[in-house]
């Protein structure tokens, strides 16, 4: 096999939730560049359409559907429309999530409900709609977890709770759907430089953005945040046929955060 033939996704239909921005955008772009037909699900229509246009401008195939994964009926409508169009997902990337900063005391009931509805029930909604379709011919599910699911982080109570759930959901799906030829893995990034990070720094540290960016970057032993494309490269491998022997695993991509911090 030629090196250029590795990690190709021709003939694959990939569904990427939260695929309009950040890590999801990098995954959508990379999958399309490797031959997949990419369908982006997102709540941001403007960003979603812009991402699709970017992919098409580069010669890729992509479509966008407005979808709120916390709303089961919204997910069902999108999946039913895909079925009507003759599309069955070969790859599902559960990337969409929301964040929150706070301890158990400073996390309001409303914020807790929001994170549970989007990050846990939302992933359930998508899995519930897509897995029955995948059972006919197999497929790959990749869930976006986080080091917050396995490491104690300050003021991340609700977020860590939801990402811990993603890890166990990954194991359950991997076990339950093994006989259907469906693989399920997860990725656990540390801090990744996305527009969310820039927005957070601008909101909470106006005038000190550069200083705080440097401080946050150095919490990773390698001395910087990850780039979205680095997460996307790992996602590409795990969703490719070259990873066909891998299921029920979580992959930290954290610059040594979990093992080298002292």
C-alpha cells in the first residue's frame, strides 16, 4: 500500500456534530480532504454554511443541517431527511458540547441542566437515531471526551461530570455493538486553541489576553495548547480502516498533562 493511500475515506459518509467551528471544523475539513462526504450538524447556521463552502472551495463534498442535539425531535428530523436522501452514516463524530466554569456550589441548576442536556442527552439523542442505521453494514463512532473526564480540574464540576459520562457511554456502545461491526472510541484532549478559548479570555481577562493565554498554554508540559488540526488527525486515524482493530478505547491527546505534570 502506498503511503498516500493510508487514512482515505472515499465512499464514506461522515456525520460531524458541532462541525462548524473549532475542533469540529478541523475534523470536517480533514475528513472531506481525505475523500469523505461530510454532513455538518450545528446550531450556528451561518458558521455551518461557511464551513461547507470552505470545504467545497477545496474540492470536497459537504452539506449542512441546522440541528440542536439536545432536542430529540431536531435530531430525528435531520436523520430522517438523510435517510430519504439515501444517505446512511458510515462515521459518526459526536463532537458538539458546551462548557461551564464553576464548582458544585457555584454551578446553578440551570447550568447543570444545560450541560446534561447538550453534552450527555444530546449525544444519546444522536446515537439513538444513528446506530440503528449503522447496524446494517457497520460503522465507526468517535466521541469527543476530555481529560476533564479523568483528571481533577479546578472549577469544572459540571463539564467534568458530562465528559466522564462520555467515556462510559463509549465503552457501552463499543460492547453492545461489537457484533454489528460498529467500532466506538473516544478522544480526550487537553486545552485546544479554538475560538472558544479566545472568547473566554476576552470576556474574563480583558487587556490581559496574551498573559493569560501564555499561562494556560504552560499548563501542558509541552508548553502550548493543541491545535484543532492535531485533534482532527487523531480523529481521522481512528475513523479510518487502518484503525479497524481498535474499539472501546479512549485516547488522551494532552501534551503530557495526565502523566507528566508534577
